[in-house]
């Protein structure tokens, strides 16, 4: 059984930083692409960032490029999202997700099978 547990969310002022973590249980973490998505009130869940199984490929949504960095530590089965220069429009619930297929990468929401419970990020302006 795969479980994803996010942490690190909170309230921060515009221009500040937060680091989200996602700890995964289950086998073969190091074979799966991991991603972060976010969902703001009354909006659809949107892609934020993804990293492939060995960190050799990353992808970012246009709105976070240059400000957010995704990374992973396969020895700890954990993926991170470093968020800098936060803006009010970054306010959302952030979800960690695991790709459904080993050794494949994509940014499509439907390609991700397992999801965490989400962590709230609120940026005050």
C-alpha cells in the first residue's frame, strides 16, 4: 500500500519561502516520477512541478518557473518542493503525487495514481 504524507505548509508573507516535504511509504520509490500539484479555491487542480525517478528530469508549471525547485532523496523516500518569492496567487492546497508507471514521466494529472492528503499554503499580501 502506498501512502504519501505532505508536510511543511503554512502561512507566509508575500516574498517569503516555504519548503514542502512528501514522505512516501511502499516499495520502489526510486522507480517512480513524483510530482506536486495545487488546487486553489474554486479552481481545478493544476500541475506545479515533477521530478523523474533519478532526478535527471524535472518540469515546472509556467507560473512557478524560476521560483520553485523540486528535488528528491530516494534514500529517504521523500520529495521536496522549495518555494521562494511566494506570491498571493500561490495560495492553494498542495498535493504530492506518484506516477502510475515505473520509469515513465509526464505532467498530466491523470497519469498520477497515488495522492497525499494535501497541505495548505497561504501567502498573505
